[in-house]
C-alpha cells in the first residue's frame, strides 16, 4: 500500500510540476484551503498545517490529522526524491493542499464546485491546481468509509 501511495503521489508531483508555470508559483495558504472547504457546505472543518502540507478534513476527524499529515509528508518526500527533487529544490513554492472528504456527497460537491467538472461514479480522488496552488482531494471508496479516504 505504501508503494502504491508513494507512486501515486510521485506521479501527481511530476504532473503538477510539469503543468505549473514557473514564472507564477503562488503559495498555498490556510485561507485558500478554508475558502475551498466553505464552497462544499461540508460542515465544520479542521485544518492542520505542517512544513509541506495543509490538510483540510471534517472537524470530527481532527484527532487523526497529525498522523495523516505525518504519513503524507513521508510519501511526499519519497515521491519527490524518486523524481529527482531534493529538500533545497522543492517541486513548487509553498505547501500541497490536501482535502479529505469522508462522504461521497462532499467529494462530488468538491469536483463540481471547485474543479467545475462532472464526477464519474468511479472517481475517488483528484489532483490539480487551484488558483495556481497544487492540491489533492480524497473521497471514500465506499460510502461512509472514512478509513479508505485517509
């Protein structure tokens, strides 16, 4: 599972870096992440910020935020290293925004309102740029299964 997650983040890092305009590299902020969450009408949120990640998730899952962020940073480091980036040569300025939505309705709202596209029934995650800032979003693979969205 770790290999698969590292591989997915590595592919995301590579795609995001290639797509990002080098002259315009805005930084992720809590305000951008909070404004995105507000568009979802998903209820109270928790934000957890680390050196490389801004994590947004439901307030009910706040106790898991530190562990999730720690794991994401390990995967991020492995993925960045595997495509040739070092600590002093980050793939982008600032932090990666990560949104975890344990309910399908929240993820569908994210795809429709933020990404402005129609989700397919097998969409469970996405990545890209919001206002020039890289993001990853994760929804449940089965209804009401929060552990799978982690």
